[in-house]
C-alpha cells in the first residue's frame, strides 16, 4: 500500500471550449511535481466531479497516471449521496488502478450517524483498495461524528479521513479516538499548520495548486519540530489562502492558475461561473504581494 501521509493536491480539471484541456493539465502536473507534492486526488469536488462524465473521469485518470508514473499516489473521488452509485464508481476506480478512494459524506439527504456508518462500511467492503473518509460539513450539512469515525476506523479498508471542518479540537478528538496510525489529512488550508501541530499527517489541498512548495515545506518543518516557523510562514499567505475561497471552490483557484499562465482558461462548467472581475483584481494584487506574480 502506498503512503497517504503527505501533501496531496485536489486537482482541478482545466477546460477549454467545454472539453478537458490536457495541455494545461500537463503544465499543472509538471509544476506540482516540481513543487514536491506527494500525490493527487482525481475527480474530487475541486475537479468539478458533479459535471464530469464517467468516460471523462476514466480518460483523466489514465492521462494523469501516464504522466506521473506508478510511484505517485492517485486517490480517486467516488462519493455521492447514493450508496449504490458510490459503490459502482468505487469499483470503477479500483479497476482503473486507483491507489485509494476518497468518499465524501453524502450531501443533501442528511443521513443519521447509523446511516453514515452503514454507507461507508458498504463502500469500503466493495473494494480491495483503501478508503479515505471525507468530512466537509460546510458542503454536506451533515457531519461525521467522532464516535462514528472511530467505529469506521475498525472497518477493514478504512485507513483515514480528510477532515475539512477546520475545527482543530475535532481533529484532536479523532486522533485520540482512532490512534496515530489512522491517516489524518486536513481539508482546510487555512488551519493546516495548526492541524499538523496536533498530530495531523498531511493535507488534501486547494492552495497547493498555487503554492505547492510552501505547503510541502510547512509539513517538513512540522516533522522537524519547527511548528513555530511554519506558523509564522503560513501567516504571510493567509490572505491569499482566504481569497482562494472568496467564491465557491474551484472558481478562484482556476483564475489564479490562469493568471499564473499554468492553465489557458479559467472556465468552469455550469452552474459554476468564472471569478468576478472585482474579486479577480483583489486576488491578483495579493498574488503580486506574496511574489507569485
């Protein structure tokens, strides 16, 4: 099994004329690997998974795997609010060669904790590759409770969680309940260093599209016991990180990558739309301030 403790980028999907722009994707992958990231999430919500067709996901995965080779861990997002569809997509991900699946808490239908437990257990049991839970209550309304996560940590195949509540006390509770081997990945860039400070193992990040080297460095400093240095450094980038979420992700990060010249177009698929002109100017000014532009 590959190592899932590290700096993972939740990859965007570049579009041009409503088709996947593979030339832009290659520039992005090159920049990311040169920045030292550990691996990628393919078909996560940052990739606009609700608007990607099954054949596009398969093409994306194949292209990224061919570009990165077999040593780079690729996690495929397979979650939905239908257990049967999540199982179907998880089996497809396994057949494609994914190293793990990332399964979000079912959104909109607000299942109780016992329903969440059965959902994740059924999904994890349907494949032989590792399952990573994804808790993001800001998007799903329902949140995985620590007791449910602790129960799921005992289910074969469930190896960790992307914890995106941004609440450090919640991360501490999960670590205490599940043990230090349960993989703890932050899903909240702004609180990432504090997450590392309480024992987190890494991140599945949006900001790493723009500042991959810094995201990698903060984790390295944390491993070396230099958490104060990481805290001081992330403060320089906090306004930028916040601006990457000034509108719904991945709207701002696509614009940032476009102005950096990494992707040709900041286009998204409806119902998402490009970043507003006023937010674009503020984002560009901050990128200049921190030396990205």
